[in-house]
C-alpha cells in the first residue's frame, strides 16, 4: 500500500469512528433529556424534500417559429426612425437557420466593434481554450545585458505584488524581475525584443488621437496593462511607446537606470532564458476582450490566430487569418474588407449577413467549438458594454436579460450582433449595422433589437 493510500484508509477509519461516537453521544443525550431513546421519534414523517426553482431554464424546442410578415410588421414602426441613418440587418431563426427578415444584408458597412465577433470566433475555431502567451527574459549578447522578449501578451501587468492587476490573473513584470535576480546575473542594461510582431504598429483607418483618448495603443509584442499609462481608470490614456515602457518597468524592478533601456528587435536570439511568465488562458482573455470591447486585446488575439495559421503577426496577417478561418468554417465573408481585428478602423467593411452567420454558427449545432461565443456576448442590462443599456424605456426593458450581443460604436456608426429569445421562447440570431446615424442612433438601434424580444410573431 502506498503512503497516500494509507492516509486515505486512515482518514476513512477515523471518520467512521467519529460518526459512531457522535451517534452514541446523540442517543445518550436524547435519553437523558427526554427519558426515551431516539428510536421513539424515528416514526415521525419525513418533511418533503426541497425542490429547486431555477431562474434559467432551457428554451423549448417546440417554441413557435415567427412568421416573416408579422415580424416585418412589428419592426416597421421602429425602422422608420430617421436616426437609424443607413441601416442594414438580418434576423434568422436559430433552430432552422431560416432568414426571417433582412434589409440590404449583403451590403458591406462600417461594422465598428462587432468586428470583434469575427476575431473571437476565429480564435475559438483555431486555438486551444487553455492557450497562454509567454513573456521571457534572456541574457543579452553583452555582459550584464538582459533582453525582455514579448510574446504578444498585452495583459502583462505593472501592478506590484499585493495589488490587483488590470486584467484578471495577469502575470506581473515584478515576477520576471525576481526570476532575473535569482539567476545571479548582475544586470547593467535592458533591451526589449519586439520581433514577434511585424509590420506597422498603427492600422490604416485609425486616428492617432485615440491613443491619448484611451482606445488603442501602438501594437507591439510586449506591453503592460494593455498599454495603459494609468491602469486604475477606464479613462486612462494609452502609451505611445508601450514596449519601451515595459522595458523601463523591468529596469526599475532591477534598480537599473531607465536610460539603459532600448528597443532592439531580435536581440534575444541565442541568449539563455532567465525567466518567463504566462498570460491568463484564452477563455479568460476572450471574456475580457468581448465584455469590455478591448481594442488592444482584440488586435493581440488576431495576431495569435495569425501565428496559428502560419501567417505574419501583423494587421494584414491577422485580418487574412481571421477571414480565412471563418471562410473554411462555411461562413460567407463576401464583401468583407477589414484592416484590423478590433473594428476601430473606419475603413473596415462587413455585411450584416456575415455577422449574423457568425452568431448563427455559435447558436447552432454544426460548430460546437463556437458555442462559447454565446456566453462571451454581453447581456442586455446585465454585463459588459450592455450593462447600462435596455434599462430605461418601456420599449427596451423587455429585452433586458434576454438579449446578448456584441456592440459597436464609432462616430455615426452603431451596430449590434448576437442572439435574443423572443417572447414566445424562440431563439433568434441577428445583426444590425447603422451608418450615418443621427444623434440618438444608438437608442434607435436598441429599439429595433428590443422589438425582436417583444415580438412573439408566430402564426
């Protein structure tokens, strides 16, 4: 018998002995207090078992299918809102894959952040759910030099031990520094190797002002807290030099002059590994990306897909990889023209048909790898970028909790793509893209989506 088996057997024997002792004590106590044994009360009727009343139940397969004409009639009043601007869209029955309503669904439009649905879908189809990204430190070519080599993990944190990082379960630059100190090397300088990524660091169609506005950072293969300069606020600006900042943070933990930090792509080649830390698993990173609509996370995720498809980890390589994976899965990407993985580019174009097909694939049975996408979508009135929507007017309130969608928002653009359960219990997928929208365009779009929930347009 192995020691572990002996311990388990001992635990069982001790547990039985304790239970017997407790039973004897209870019996004696009962006789002393009532003058009779516990057997006298054994005939009392057993109270009924508690029954669960779950708040979330599966939808019924028998829920009636909406009739297209009735759905169109219900949508007509909200579609008449001029604030919708130039609207395209499609609604599909999730069970039968039957299109119930569409409006110019094959016209390429500016999708904004609904583009992230494609990035997430490609990641789910391509990558392992537990995949992690590794940031390493190597010895340099000169005595005393160390090289921080980025592996594409934007969640690596500057937070000191004991403080929560911006991203859940993120690795810390301080842990890397501790490993380097433990190697025994007397460090005199830090180099940063950004060679994992290639091509431009800013995508076509991005506004450089969005860096200071906090929407994006130049895409480099090593950065801290998604490039945030103040990772304690959602309003934080992003760094213009995220890789250099990461190197300086490592230098600070090693008590090295920040002036001794330089960015030198390829400098890790041939060095001895001195330390390594890993990102959270893929599913955790996808959840953060989708719920917060994090542009930097999406761009890093696109490059991860590109690497898995043996393409360059660049804007172009990521875009081609994402579209290629989806096309191979049978999703129609006709008309797609994307320049990034986040949807921040004003030059991106997608059709409502493509977006709806991604939602349909996630809700259906043909692509089980895509099913987690349903859970990654923000919930109306409940989570992520939809947490403060669908709560204020009688038109939209019925959709709270029953609609899950990826949001998109740029100047003059509002979009939604996801799933909703209508009032009769039928699950629908949908994609709505509004370009050239008016000042209340987002509200107008929410009214359209909420009508899908309230409809119950069966025969």
